[in-house]
């Protein structure tokens, strides 16, 4: 994940979160639970897959490093606030910015474009549904263990070509993919797949569960949203 000004990651993720935790800790009645969303990118490139929370952290870019710095900073508030940290893996859904690959692809298919320019086609990612992520966050705010970190993931990785194939089938349109070197990152994390075991075990102990929509269901919703936006213009 890139940015024209790398310091912005630290300003938001570290300084901004510090300001937020300061404000919460000074409330007359602090919240029952605070959830901080970190990122699976803190794991970096690692041989283990699916990745568990105990995996040594090895961020490879400023975005990931700023998230790790946020996690470490949050520990200083452990005596003042009940905090759980999540490490969400890639997720998507209707309304996501087109700077992200799934909505970008969905718009190209909705427009029935002949060509789309992409970066590295060989990376593997989870493409989870934002509904699952929100559901997990709500459960963790209710039953999460303070001081613990939870992967929010499905453990189901896909290649970018898998996403393209599903969108092609849903739209009835074929598209040519072209690799644009400007979109290829030198420090790209090649495979990012998490183990949801810790989260699922927590939910099971409390008699709860979360729904994990299929890739086709998720992409269908994103594609329909893209078509609706185009038709409304």
C-alpha cells in the first residue's frame, strides 16, 4: 500500500490513535471495550500459511510499520482501557474506493472495458466480505479478551486471476489484463492468508458464529453496485 507522503501513515495510525486513546481514557466513564484495527500486513512475507497471531511480525512497508507501531503504542494504555486489536486480512464490498483492486476490476467489467491494467497478477490474497469483518468486530467488542490480538480472516486465499474469472462469469464479459510496471511494488507481500482459529474458538466458547460469504456472493454485490453507479450517472 503506497502513499505520496509516507509520514501520513504515522500521523493517522500512530499519532491519531494516540489522541483517540487519550480522549477515551479521560472520559468520566471509559468505554467497555475499544477495538483497534491493525492490519495483516504487519506479518509481511512469511513461510507459514495460514498465518497465526503468534507469527513473528515483519512489516515490509511504511503502512504496515505504522500499524505495528500503533499496536505497540496501544499497550501503554492497558491499565486505562480494555483494548482488543484486530488484524484484518484483505476485504471488500460495495462502495469501496476504486483505488482497491476489486472495485477497480468490477467497474471495468461493468463498463465492459476491453482492457484493464493491473500490478502483480501472481499474488494471493483473501478477498473477504466487509459484512463478515463488521460482524467479527461487533462480536469482539462484546466478548473479546482485553489485551488480545485476533486475525479477522477466512483462511481462503485466491489469486487475482480467480477474481477476474468470477467477474467474467458474472458479467458475461471477457477482459484482457495488462501488467503495468508502475503498479508493481518491489516489496510486495506475495501470499497473505490468515488462520481464523483464535477468533472462531472465542466465538464457539460463547455459542456464537459469523457468516463468511463466498467469493462469488461478495463479487456479485460489488459488481451490482458498480453497474448501479454507472447507470445513475
